[in-house]
């Protein structure tokens, strides 16, 4: 009986060993060369990144081999994300779902929107300036091609220095003078009316004239100071009965010219005291000269009336007029 039991146990052990051997080789991954006897371990393994990468690499290798053998029969559709498809239908379906493509398209849309936003934020002044520059290049190109350009003056001649009463900005018969182009391009580095007034030079003779006749005194001071600057450096121009004055903050403005007289008078009031004292050092001890000082300073410090302003502007118009040679 004992021998029978021993034989049975031995047979059972052999069967168990065979069973164990079968289980031990049941779960084998050829992609990773991985073996396990437990189903739970196997399930974990096939979900690992290593297994999926090895499996994809193996498929790509096989696919490449097949394509090499039958490249004339098989087309390979490859997406930007790296995935490949044998048939166009599969590739087309993938494109509709591929997040890689959608993200790229989204980035492009964002860029376009940002560019449009910058365009919308461009100020009206900047936009007008851009258009003017483009128009300038076009007109200058036309002028350079014109035969008459070699004999007639152009806007560029205005840069040649102070020209007194002959402020002619030439054009040939095929071109119409554009005052805005002239101001924004050729006169872009002109003084502002504020800086012009600040840099005024005043003589004792001009102050005496100012005391006797305010309009004539202002006119003479403006004329003598304008002569120091080239046409394109001046802060004021007159064209077709309209004044164009360069403001420090606003740039070129078309107005009635009141700001010219007002700014110049401010400059005169600041310069007149030192000039008078330098030319009359005994003004404190000489009663007659002291009275003259008081009268001169009163004329220099007073606000110009509308009548005075109109007289001054009418008188200096000739020196400031931009003429057209049509």
C-alpha cells in the first residue's frame, strides 16, 4: 500500500513539474524577450512603455521590409506626427483626429490674429505716414524716369539751403506738388515752432523797432531768424493761403498761423531783457535809459493782439510761401 502511494505521489510530482514547466513558458513576449508564469504579471507587462515601443519598432521594421520588397505595389501615407498608413482612406481618417495637426493649425491662427491685432493698434497718424512714404517712393521713381527731370527742379532742391524769397519747390508738368509729402518727407527734421522761438537771436535795433511798432518789430525778428535756416529746416510754411506750422508734440499742423506769432513773442520776451542790459550797462543809473528799458520790456512782454497777429502773418507770408513751378 505504501509503495502504491509513493508511486502515485511520484507521478503527481512529475505531472506537477510538467504543468509548472508549461505555465512557465506560457506567457512569453517575443518583442521584449520577457517570460512570466503569472497572468497578472503578463497583463502589467503588455501595458508598459517598453513593450509598446518594442512592438511599434518591430512593426515598423517589418513594414519597411515589406515596402522595400513591394514598393511598386504599396504606397505609404505618413502623417506629420510620425504615423504611417498603407491606404489613403486610413490616412484621411487619421488626419481628422490627429491632435498634432490641429495644434499646428491653432498656432498659425494665433499668429495671424496677433498680426491683425498689431495692424488694428496702428494709430491713424502712423498709417497715414506709411501711406505717404509709399506714395513718395512712387512719385520719385516717376520723376527719375522723366526726361524733364534733368532740367527742372524737384522737391529735393528745397534742401539746398536758405533761399530768401524764392522758396520754389519745382515740379515738371507731369507732376502735381503735394504739400503733405513735402512736409513729412523733406521737412521731417525741421525745427518745431517752440525750438525756433527758444533759439531766437534778437538785436538792440530790433527791440527798439518792437517798442515803436510791435508788428514791424516781430516781422523783422522772424525774417532775420528764418534766414539762418534752410527751407526744409524752418518750422513754418505757407501754401495756397494756408499756414503749416510744426508743433513739438503734434508735428506738422495746418492752421491760421496764430501759434507762430504767439511762440515768437514768447521767445522775444525771454531774450529782450539780457539783450537790453548788455547793450545798456548804465540803465540803472541813467534815468532816460531806465525809462526806455521799461517801455521795451512792456512791449516785449505784452500779448500780441489779433490785429498785430494778422499784420505779422500777412507781412511774412512772402518769406514763408512755398511756390510751385508748374
